[in-house]
C-alpha cells in the first residue's frame, strides 16, 4: 500500500520496537498528528486477556474523562413528557418518545448517545434492531437507562463515554483531541485505564492487560510501556 508523505514522515518518528513511557508517547503522538483539515481524535487501544464469548468475561462500562473528549455529542432522550423539561434544561439535543421512535424507524440516526427512562423502555425496546448494532441502545448497566435524565445528559455532554470490549478482547476508545495539552491527554488516558482495571472480570485468568497503545486518527500506533502505565494508575 502506498502511503502519503505526511504519513510516512510521521511513521518514521516512531520506533516500532520501543515501548514508550506515557508522557513520551503522548508527546510523540501530538508530533505525529499533522492533519490540517480537522482536529484528530486520540484513541487508546487496550488488548485484554479476556474471552468475550463467555458472558463473565465481557468488559463493559463507562468513564467520565476529566477533560472530556473534545467532541460535541448529540444526545437524544427518550422519555415521557414529565421528563422533557429536565432533559432540555440539562442540554439534551432531542427529546421525545413515540414521535422520536417513529423518526428512528423511518431511518433518522442523527444523534450520538441515547438516554431513556425506565418507563419508556416499552417503546425503546422495539428500536433494538436499529440502535443495538450501532452501539446506541440504552442500557442500565452503563447509566443510559435512568430516571435521573438531567444528570445523565450532563455527564454525557461533559465527556462520559461508554465502551465495550470487541469480540477479540480489544478496547478502542477515543480519549480526546490532538489539540489537547499533553498533560490533559495523559490524565484522560490514566482515568480510562484506571476504570478498565476496576472492571476486571472474575472469570479473567492470567494476564488481564496484554498491551496498551495510543494513536491519532491519521497517525501511526505508539506502543506504551504497559508496566509504567499500570503503575501510574494504582
């Protein structure tokens, strides 16, 4: 595959055999994020020693990043009318129930996160085939099915993200933008890793965290010194 000069230049800065300290890795990532038309997303990849085919080894949760994601999140709240004002005052972009369900069934998916109240799940459940494959289905385990819609909306808007391990046991999560100060990116990475460690399944045996790496949208992957990162978040 032919690479652009920009990518080749960034790739040449990274020693593929080296494990970088977190501070050094983030600094290098910012140097490699040279896209001019948009602010690249910074993603953390964690390879975990779990087998998601077993229900007791699925790693799933939420994390509120201390400095947010840098992304503008469009939030849809599905609730009965008595919760609409609370949701709108908290910053929800779209609020409704039956009307919004009809729009979604007709193909409307112009939102990034869905929050629902427990008493709305009868309607929301019918949207599972549409929302589920897109990772948008509300779930009480990650705080998106709740009677406290105002608090949930504020948390999502402030940078709370949901994550779930893929079928290979890997987590890919955006933790900020390349324009963030290095210190803020480091703190976001630390908070995410700390959260993943707390979610270690009881069924996971042996080495729980196999590897950790960071990369920007258009940049090469940078392998981190796993031991150093884990020691930082203890």
